[in-house]
């Protein structure tokens, strides 16, 4: 956080050379080698100013809540830039003891079959530009948007949530075990 001539505090994010950032009304669009991410900042009361290769974030006031918005917006924009440069990868493990679980990807859905011997499949949604790959006992979720990748991983993990049974005994499911930068 820095203080300008008027005594107002502001934050700034440096834009790398290989990333293009544009602003349309209250939407920030970040483009890079891994794709394009757009985020609407309409509900966050801040002003964004572009100077040279930096985005300067000005809060609406001087209260603690207003100043906390600076770091929130800074974090969001930084993860958008990091996403279009390197991307994000989440790894999940398929674990079962009694009934062999099979996980398939079809269109924009992940289908978990034979979970505890159930006849109906458990279906979870793939969000945004996220890619899901099933290799053996691993489910690899990767993409440029941290929000989309983490939400997709959570959708898969929560689709195999155990209800009405002791979770310490019945450990079957698909569980997150690694978060990594990059889409290797």
C-alpha cells in the first residue's frame, strides 16, 4: 500500500509485458498465453486507474473496511495475471475400499459411477474454461482461472460427500491432495 500526494492510500499491481489488461466499464479483462479472464468489479466500490504498466487501486474512503478492499482487489487481479501466464492445477485422488469407483468426463460434467454401489451416478459441473483429466486414480483439474479451477475441484469433491454414515469409517470418495501453479 502506498500513500499519494493527497494522503490517500492506494495499492498497485504491476502488469507484465506478455499480459494485456483492459477495462470496459467495471470489468477487467486479462489476456495472456493461457487464455482470457474477465472479472466484474461492479459490486466492489473501488476505482481502478491505469498508468504505464501498473493498475492503481483507490478505495472509496479511509475506513479500515475501505482499505481492506485494496488488498482484496490486488489479490484478485494478481491471480488473474498469474492464471493467464502459468495457470493453476488441482489434483484429486479417487479412494475406495469396497466398491470400485469410476470417474468419467463427458462434455462439461464429471460423472462418478458406482459410488458405494449406487445405481445412479453422481454428477458435478465443470466451471468455465477448466479442463478435467482422469488418469488412473488421479483426477487433474487445470485452467487459467483460479476461481473456476477451485470451484470445479470442490464440485467434484462434494459430489462424493458421505451422508448418514460415519465419515471416519467410510472413507470412499474423491479428495483434493495438491494445489500447484502451472498447467503441467
